[in-house]
């Protein structure tokens, strides 16, 4: 889709819905791979808590580590959701531009038929 204004300091831009949809697919792929990596990280980091031993359990270091790990895992999970949300918005944008292009094409076709 081409859009813009002529003259007067306006510019033009071009949107390719297929490219936006493709980019959304890459976001989905990355989000899926990232989610798997977060699970692996969480499993590995959870067993690292054993390194604190009895002293760590007594002085609170272990509970602080577990709290930090929980916060980190939550934040990483939110990043996965952000990637997925961005993919959804890219697809919605592609659909909106495709619909606008189709409407403009239909309008131009009807103008040509009535002239």
C-alpha cells in the first residue's frame, strides 16, 4: 500500500502486508524458542540453589536466591508475552493495511466504471 501526500512537506511511505505477516511469524518463532530457553534456564537455576547448603538456608541466602529466581522467571515470561503480543499487532496492522488497500482499489474501480 502506498500512502502519503504530495507537496507541502508531506512524505510517502509504503507498506507491504505480507512482509508484516512474515515478521509476525518470526516474532512467534522467537517467542516459542525463548519460552523453551526460559524453561531450561529456570530448571538449571533452580538446582543451583542447592549450592547454598545448610548455612544458606539458615541465614536466608537461599530464600533470597529463590525470590530473585522467581522474579527473574516472571520477567522472562512477560517478555515472551510481549513478543507474542507484538506478533499479534503486526498481523492486525497487516490486515488493516490490506483492507484499506482493497477498499481503495474497489473505490477506484467503481469510479472508473461510473465515468
